């Protein structure tokens, strides 16, 4: 004969109060850990953006060598927009490729939250996107040209991410090879600029 008293029955579930306490503990731990997790995630995204840019620069160099025609690289400071184009015949005199006369213009975008820094103002790296009204031809950077012999000009391109992180992609003119630096904090570059 089986005893069916409530005292001897096994407990099969959790009370609502117990579940709420567990959820509160999980939420508190997640809130406290998020800043520690966010930094490495942002650094990783910035490194990947640097590698993407390095790959695009290498591709533009290779295309210039293979096609025998110069390739142009430009970016829009304050945004993640950049473009690569063959030297269009109509703009060879001006030095600026335009979408109107170049069917080989390739417009690309960095990952969300990553922006190009203004080369004239490395210390004032704003993470805010520029307004839509500033998206004209004058807003593009000076072009970096890849020549058919594999050469280009020396350049430093800085990418900014949140929170106050940046990375530099350096381009060596003689060889046309791009390298990606390490992720740095904005305060470190400001300290370097203050040194005599």
C-alpha cells in the first residue's frame, strides 16, 4: 500500500519567488560583466575593420598591377564610407574619380560603428557621423593612388570605434603594402600630441 500524504511527496517545481530571485541575480551579474565584455568585443571589431581595409588596399594595388591602370582609394572622414575606382579618362586631369564618368567605381562601407578619422585632425577623432548635407565630393579625402608598377604614396589611415578606441592602417609607398597596427585608446594619442 502506497502512502499519499503531502509531506512525503517530492517537490516537482520552483515557486515564482525563487524564479524571480534567480532572474534578478542573473541580471545583476550580466550588468556588472557587460563593460568587461564590451571592450574586447569592440577591439575585435576594430581589428577586423582594419584587416578589411588592408585587404581592400591590397586588392586595389593588385588590380592596378594586373590592369595596367591606376586605382584610386578615397574615404569620407567621420563615416565608414570609402570607394575604390580605376582612373577614369575624363577625370585624369583633375585627379578625382567621379561616379558620373567611371563605371568601375566601387563604393564600400566599414562595419557599423567604425569610422574613418580626418587625416588633418587625428587628435580630434569624433565618433559622431557627419551630417547628410556634408556628403558631397569635397567631403572625400585626398585620393591614394595605386600605380601599375605597384607603388603608391606613404599614408596613414586611422579608424575610430567606440568607446574611444582607434587603430591605424599604414601604407608603405615604395612597396604598396598595408599593415594594421594595434588598437589604442584615444587618450594615448592625445598624450603623444602634447609632447614637444
